[in-house]
């Protein structure tokens, strides 16, 4: 198969609240390598490792929080769950 005919693999990160929670205690700010090291040390699921490996940018880029990795991460300001005080 010629290289020009080969399909290019699309990079796609799939995050869930459960996966993102595995990085709650990560040493923010951190580089991609530091996040990968942390995820491996705490036994994060393979999906977390794969998502971190897909991060673009240079190896020295600092990520300040999960919001730099997953901009759609729900914050306390977001109304994504019911109001716990109502129940």
C-alpha cells in the first residue's frame, strides 16, 4: 500500500468525568511527560494514558489544570448536575 493511499489515523481524545478524576491530584502545573509519569504511578486506566499521549505541543509545555487538556471539563460553576441542596 502506498503511503499516499494509507489512511491517516485521526487523533481523538475521549474524556469522561471518571477519567478526568484520575488527574485530580496530579502535580499541576505539569508537562505532558510529568502527567504521563503521574498517571502511570497511580495506575490510571489505559484510556487516560492514551489521551495524555495524544496531547499536542512540545514536551516542555505546561498544563495548568485539566481545563487545559479538556476545555469542556465541567466546573463548579457549570450546572451539569441537579442542585444537591434541593433534595
